């Protein structure tokens, strides 16, 4: 018996010389096409599925939030995760033009991207970066969230040696137990780091775990702890800087949480944080999902459709294929559980959603001669969004697969191109 060896009989994993001998340097393809011209072809000519981003909706939602806030409260637009999949730069520019004064991101590279796009508004990084990011934070004027003395001192040292101050926001853990200095250790923490002359406390914040829930006990406890932290800091003569705690749910439901600034994330993009806010605010969804039909089949009665053939044709239906699948972030859990909008009418999605494609059914039986649908390759379909009163809201898609709109948005943006309106 000889052991199986991926590198072939007689060679060891280290001995790859035979591979090198057989490897030729790849040659550029020589044909009649100019690669730079090919690269300039718009994506619309290369693929038939896309996200539409309605910047008017972002503007509307910013204004709705602004109106909910008192004049003295700053609005911070949370554009982390590439603006929840909507594109952080266009969203940030639109929100700032509509009244936001501050931006928040999750990571240092996300902040750098905004600066390189010419955005000069203050930017808060909502987590503590590695200390190795200190110079980048300082150069691009990104405010880190701070909750460890190791980071604080390292950051201050880099600032000091560059002759700069080291501004930061203090993250306080009031009960979510994700990040932050625990609410009863804030004074000790600040005492341990404020000997460093470069450090400059410009803001103090916390984050709610349950501001969107009907049950208010945990929310109220977090808010009370936060108010006590701020009061104690002031008693000790420490200026907390900008005091902020509200996310979308708290911004829309609890005016007392507004304080100096409120951080608007999910509702900037349209979804309500919870059912409780729906009757009171006119939020508009910014993202919709579109595709063109790539194939039309008329399978005989009882023939199956897609992997597993969990759907079988009842006859008199056309099965249309769309170039959208779970690798585009269209969840496979929605298989047979959703609809698409074709010509202003809802049509059932049928069969398992594949990696890159899915199918829907158009019933050809005549209900009235004027309303008969005749789907053709190239026709546009909406998988998420609305048209002529037919509506497939992202909240509904998320609920059907046991998640929240945030996750659907982020996943859709990973491969689908965006069109801005
Ligand atoms: C993501 C995030 C927000 C925005 O929350 P939404 O519920 O989407 O409004 C606010 N603050 C922090 C710290 C966050 O991480």
C-alpha cells in the first residue's frame, strides 16, 4: 500500500519542483479586444440583477429623525458596514446635506474611506481599534471609542510624539455586556488614564440592548445607569463631552434619551426599529432589489422545478428564472416563502433558491382578458420593494427567515451592484 499524496507518487509535500517544471508563465491573451475598453463597459451590460438605492428616501428619513430631535441635539448618521449595504459615501453625503452633523462607522478602514471621499464631518469609530491604528486615527481625524487603558495610553503616546492631542469617546457598558467600561468603574478607569496630557475626552456614550422591545425594564435600567455615570463624572469635575446613547429605536420612542446626540442606524435606511413606531413616523425604504428574467419555461403538469423538486407545476404556468440567488444575499430560507412583483402584480417564487438563480411562477390561466401576464426574457422584476401598490417589504423577508432587515441589507450588498436614484 502506498499512502495517498496530493503531490503525486514519490514526491513529498515540500518537493514541488516537478510542478515548477510544468508551469509556464501565463501569457496575455492576444485577441482583437482592448482590455481597458472592456473594463469600461457598464455593469448593466454584464449582469441582470441590481440594487436600487433611493437617496431621496435617505434624505426623507434624515429629516424625519431631525424633526423628532430638539434643536440642540446632534444627529449622528450610522454608516457602518458600507452604510448597511447602501454605500457609505453617498449615504453619508446625503444624510449630512439633510441635517446630520456626525457620522459613525464600525472600523478604521470604513472611516478612512469616508475621508478619502472628501467628507469632513466628525467620524466616530464605534469600537476600540487595535493600538496599531493610532497613527491612522490621528491623521484622518477619526474618533476612537475607548474602554481599555492599554489602547488609551498607546494612542496618547502616538499623538504626543506627533505633537497632537488624542480625542476619544468613552464607551460605557451599562448592561448590554458587549463593549465598554462597566458603569460602576468609569471613574477609576478615567483616573487611571487621564494622567496622560494628550488624551482628550470628547464624548461619553452607551448602547441599548432592548430599546426596540415592548418590555422596558432592561432599557430603563441601562438608561438610569448611564444617567448616573454622567452625573458622577460631573460631580468629580470630569466633563463627559458629547453625551449620547440613543439608537434608532430610542431616538424614535424615548425623547428623554436624546441628550447631546442620537445615533440613527437602521431607520436612516427605512425600516422601523419596531412595530411601535410605525404609526408615528413616515420612514421610506431606500433599498430595492431588481432583476431581469433570464429564461421562461412552460413545464408540463407535475414536472418539478429547481433542486429537490419541492415544487411541481400545476400546468398552465410559466416558470421564469432570475439571476439572483443566495450568493447575492437572497436567503435560501425564503425558498417557496416569498413573491416577486412582475408588472405590478405579485407572483409566487417557487422551487429552492439556488446559489445564483431563483425561479417564479406566472399563472397563465385567464382571469380576465386584460390582466393576462406574458413574461418575456429581459422583463424587469422586483424581488424586494414596491410597484403600483404591490409591496414586498424587507421587514417581511427578514421575518420570514427569522432575521432582521440589517442582515438582509448587508448580505445583498456583497455581490449586487447598486444604482442610485
Ligand atoms: C449599530 C449601532 C448603532 C445604530 O443602531 P440602529 O439600531 O441600527 O439604529 C448605534 N450605536 C452603536 C454603538 C451601534 O453599534
